[in-house]
C-alpha cells in the first residue's frame, strides 16, 4: 500500500517532469510534457478518489475549462464589425524586444520596410510592421498582440493571387478564432526557427497550391494596410453568413452558440496538437 507521502511525491515528480519537457524547444519533447501533465492529473484524481473514474474526471477537467471560459466570458464580449487599420508608432524595446531582430531578418531576405500600423479589436491591441518583397510579390507582417499584461508576437507572409485568393503562412501560436473565407488560404507553421524558415515554408505552400509568380498580383505598398482591413472585413462577413458570429447592433457582433462550439473545437485541436 502506498503512503500519502509517496502519492504526493509521484504526482510532484510527474509535474516536474512535465514542466521540464515543456521548457524544451523540441515540439515532440513538449508533447511529452503535455502527456505527463495529463498523467499527473490522472494520478491526482485516482489517489483522491481511489477510482479510475476519478482520474478520468481530472483529465476531463482540462477539456471542460475552455468550454466554461467560452460560454461565461467570451460569449458576453462584443467585437467591432469594422476595425480601422491606421498608422502606429512602434512599441518600445521593452515591450517588443524582437521587433528589431525580426525586421533585420526580413530585410536580409530582401524585404523592404513599408510602415508601421495597427488596430484595436475589443480588448486586444495589435501593432504590425509591414514589409514588402517586390520580386516575390509577397507582404510580410511582424506583429505584436496585447491584451492587458498578456502579449505575444508573430510573423505572417501573405501573397495575393490575381484571382483574388490570399495565401498566408504564419507562426501565429493559436488556432483561428473565426473561419476563413473561401478566398483565404492559411498555412500555420508555429515552429518556424527563423524568418527565412517561414519564407521557405511559404514558398513551398504556394507551390503546393499550384501558384506561380505570374499568378500573383503586384501590391501597391501605399495600400498594404487597406488590404489588411479589407481581409478582416471579408472574414467577418463570411462568419456572419456562416452563423459563427451574429450582429448585436451598434456596429458590433458576438459569438453565436454555433460559434462557441467552433471556438471550443479549435481550442481542443490546439490542445491535442501541442
């Protein structure tokens, strides 16, 4: 018979192992850390209830918490249907320390800085530095999204076809919060090691989609911010039509119950993918 102290040590050791794995850059080791965390949850439930059902309930709690967050907080939020993308001054080095290095990497890859822009979307403030590669007909965006004390950066590469379809490769770390329209194709590569790495994946993405340089439209650098604003409007209109979101009046929308289910499934997929 195991003593209570032994049980506590088993759980603690599993948690320490999980944290250690999550600190590695290798995504497979990170996955092992996530599995270990679920294992620690199972052991906690099993030891407290002395049943496998208790362990299963503790594991299930990880998947129930996001649903509670969505229905009790996210569904109550209101978001603007139209967001104005306009000029912004860049954040300080303390706020966005990666900006300078990422900009240098982009310029080394042949991109030219166009300008700094951004927008406010409900409680999230987004800064974005736009760059353009004329020969590749590709736009780069180095972004910082902030919500209160929480913030994260990401890079996106976008090419626009003459047919009106946009192709985007990004290391955005979270699943999409809305569906993409039929003319928006997304390629997530969250484990990009560098800007050059992301650019190589983007070019491979275009090749898989059968898109050549001649199929891509030249972009007017003076209107890159307007293209982003238009893309957001197209996506919102598509999600209203799909029933994911619903207008609430005063130029705002909220997530419908169908949208809540969509959000939850996106979160679960990310949890399983981690």
